[in-house]
């Protein structure tokens, strides 16, 4: 946990927000620094795919989802659907990026539009995830 302006901020939110801004910078400099763009984006995509495994290993999901009934929460399902949409966008984005690497310039418009969709969707995933965080003061021991 980190303290920011007197608020306790979990490390997961710090990672998510910082990596979102790194992704934004990589988006803005994509044409000038292609190799760096691919490295940064690829790393963030891989980390995003691994993130649920980290959360599963470090959180008490059984208690939250089943014992406390959060499995029926609208916010949880909204978050899950947004995460799945983000993963689909990542796959489609990688396909468009592969086409660009092969010299198919017609894929550039799709790649850029999907990138904007990824930035918006990832921001919504971060916001809904932050709303699902359990306060350390409310946690049951």
C-alpha cells in the first residue's frame, strides 16, 4: 500500500495507472519509435494477461465472491466484461500490428482506432477495478 495525499492506494492501482500513462506515451510516439512502441505495448499486454493470476494468488476471492455474495454484484460483472473486451481488443490489435509489420499500410487506420479503444477500455477496467477494491479497514480477518 502507498499513501498519496493522505489516501491509502493499493499497489495494484499504482501499477495500473502508471502503466496506462506509459501506454499513452507509447501510443503518442508510435510512429517515431516503432521498436520501443512494440516493446512497451507487448510488455504491458503480457502483464495485463498475467495480472489476474497475481490477483488470484494474493487475494481471498472465495470469501469475497461466495461467502459475501459479491459474485452477484453488477460492478463485478461489468468489470469482468470490460476485461474480456480488453483482451479481445489486444488480440485484434496484435493482428493489425502484424499486418503493419508486413507492410500492409491499409491496416494503420484499424490499428490506430483499436489503440484508442484499448486506451478507453483499459481506463474503464482500472476505474471499475478500483471500485471493487476492498478497504483494508473493512477486511474480515
